[in-house]
C-alpha cells in the first residue's frame, strides 16, 4: 500500500506543502507554499497532469506523486536495525560533520532509547512503536497527532511521555521536537516519521543547549566509549544513573553498568557504519 496520501482540494498539512514545493520545482505555480490545497493548487495540479499525460482530475495519487518525483516515505519499522543505524550515522557524519566516533556515541544511545525508530513512544515495542498504554492502562494504537497532543492533566494520549529517537521526555524538549523547523517547515506531528528532521532537532539541541557535550562529540580525537559516556551522562540522563532526582557520580557502579551497555551499542554503530564504507 502506498504510504503517500491521495490529496485533493480542501486538504491541508505537510503533505500539501510537499506537493506545492514539488510543483514549484517543476515550474508550475501552486499559488504559494502554505500547506493549503486551494483552487490555485488544484489548478497547478491539473496543468501538471495535462502536461505529463496523466489522468486529469486534480487529485494527487501515486502516479502524480511519481511524476512529481516525490518518493514514498521510508517505513522505518520495516527497515533492519543496521539500516536504521547506518542512516542515522550517515546523517550525522556526512550531513553535520561529526567524526565517526562522536556520531557513534550518539547513535548507540539512540539505539538504547528507541532502537533508532523515529515514531517510537515510551512503553512500546520496536515492532509496534506507536502502541502503548494510555492513562486508563489500555493498550492503544496512537496516531501521531494524539502523541503530539499528549496531555497529562486531561489524561489524553500515551501514559508515558517519551517520544522519538532520543525518547524526548521533559515538557520543553518534547514540545520543541514538534515545533522544530526543518528546512523551513514545521512538521508538527509528522516529525514522528522523519529520521532527518529528528536528527536535525537533536543536533540543534546539542548546538544550542548542550555545548559541552557537543564539544566532546565534535573532537576528532574522541573515542567511541568517551562519546557514548558523554551522551548518556550529560544528554540522555536515563533513570538508571539517577538517585533521588540527582545524577549519581560517574564512578558509581550503576552508572558504570549503564556506560558498559551503551558503549556496546555505540561500538556496534561505529562498526556498522564503517563496514558500509568498505
């Protein structure tokens, strides 16, 4: 089944924005790139369909998407773990300039948090990343919008807050994910399906709020273990290294045990990426 939606006049959202951007790229004016499929966008679609020998109905289905060059989104749940790791590593190394060891420290921790699944929510399994318990303790298949609009006082959405690659949990960082602008677009709930946008948000966080961590990760001499430890201790801060709401010292056995587990994941990320370059 094609994961791209069938769009028609009256639709709104990120997919409409992508449609409008594709039309502009093909030299057809949709009347602006605003995510609103109005009369002008419909007219642009009809002109494009006419010019390309497609069925002229103003609706955007698989054949029109293909002609526009808009691919189906990646189904990350169908990808293997190594494929997800390689994709995240490539974005960090090739797209943002992190050294391989620094990127591996990040991705190893992402594996521990979410198995590098962009739509993963806390309490779910990797096979069903958007299925978890609600506030009434029922197992629910949540929509992206329900996840984005989670409201603890109103008892709406998933019972647990963690979401995305890094399992963003705190209110400010969680809201920031859904409000993050990627390539000029705020994806909102659709950010849950974009590896690229979530990695961009993570890098934005490192650059703007975790300069010390980012300095370690961008150091060309950083080791995989050193990068992994820095991410888990000063960026992810999982419950396993906390006591009474405060971080335990690095020398504590519980912290060291967490370091060892995540170092193994980071070494896997490094090895998986390096093998892809051979």
